[in-house]
């Protein structure tokens, strides 16, 4: 309908009263734009409404993590990926839309927060550490995995601890926190090493596998998963002291309490009914694709404690005595 049909009867756009009415028109147009942009912003911060209206969940997934990876052909699998699919099943009930579809969006350590903030993804369940710095920009669901940062190296390298990295080249993945913990150990042990950056975890492991790096420092589950997919898994070992203990959680937009409640409730249900434990056993204790090798990583006491008392405490709280 033409805009002027909404104006008062008898209004003449070019009459002597046109200037004041034009001001009203401009003000009304500005208000309309403001309301429209406000609605878009509100919907971005009400992800459940966005999902319900679109019929699609844009799920951020990893392609080379221990908690989520690809087996090719656009198929994404893993402990956190399958857990996220079960979260979406619960979101179908919350939104009243049983036909919600999942759009899998591969994310990296560098782009996961921007893609969440700009609405490209609705939430992600990958291998993201919940820490104070990230909590300024995003929110986290309750912790579903507590990670230990370790060192992977070739079994015959002679590297057994952080001290053995002196004079060595260490691979780290761009946008991750692991190298910070290694630097802290470096100062304490008075050792000197060089770092090379991998664009993602698979790239970092390739640096180790090809001999361009002597070690790869990362979450233990990521190291184990990449070793299991190597040409000769027995050629590699995870060694040395635990560099850091980090809570891993699904990440969602900040200031979206309805979405956080929905995701948290789904995770708590999966913990309570035992399905999360079965999922853990499937992906960490049984042979998994593509190499049909088991990661052989029993549930840690720290992860079990996080399930027994669901919480969204950041990494910094874990470091407190």
C-alpha cells in the first residue's frame, strides 16, 4: 500500500501545510527504521525466536578437534557434535517446531567468536575454553568436558617433559590459549623454544608429523584424536606434565538468557538420564571413524565432577586453590 494512503484524510502533500507534515513523515520514517533495526537486534539476542522463525539452527562445528571432527562428505561427528544434535532435538520441543533443520557451519579458533556475534552461527559446541576474557564477548553453557593441555611428540623424540623442549620448535594453533600456558612454564624452567603456527589443529599436527615441529601443545583430546588419524598412530606419544586444566563448553551469544537456559537444560537432561555418559564412552573408549581406532581416554575425575555439579565456572576458577 502506498505510504500516503496512511496519512490523514484531506492531506495535500504540496499544500501550505506540507512542511510540517513532511517533518512528521521524516520522523515516522526514522521511527520505522529504528524499530526495524531494533527488532533485528532483539532477534539476534533472542536466538530461540530466530530459530523458530527460520526453521534452521546454524550450528558451529569443528573439523579437526578431539570433541568434533569431519569424516568427509559434509559429515561432522564427535562427542560434542552429537551432544549438540541432541540439544537441537530438545530445542524442537522448546520452540514448538519439530522440523528444525541443522545447518553445519565449520568454525576455527580465530573466527568462532565473530561468527557467533554477527549471527552466522546460533551456538557452537566444539572445543572452546570458558575463560574470563571470552566471557566479555560471549556466554557459555554449563561445562561438558574438562580438558588437560598436554604435549604431543614423536615417540622417538626423547621429549618427556616441558624441560625437554629447550631449543626445540613447538607447533601451536592460531587463536588458542595453549601457548600461554607453555610460556608460563618456559619462564619457570628457564627454557627457550621457537613456536610455529598452524591455521587449525590438523595443520598444527601436520607440522609435527612432517618434522617441521618437534612437539604440538594442545588439549589432550585434540592431540589424541589427531594421533588416531595419523598414518602411523604408534609413532606418536602424549607426554609430560599437565600444563593447564580448562573447562570446555558450548558457546552462545551474550545476553540471551532464554537460549542459555534451553541449552543448559538439555545438557543437564543428558547428564541425568545417562545419555551423555554413553556418548562419552562411544567417542572416547570405543573405536571411532575414520581409522576405527579408540582414543582410550577414560572419563577424568574433573569432567565427572563438572557433570555431578553442572556449572559455568571459567578456567580461572579452576586455578584457584
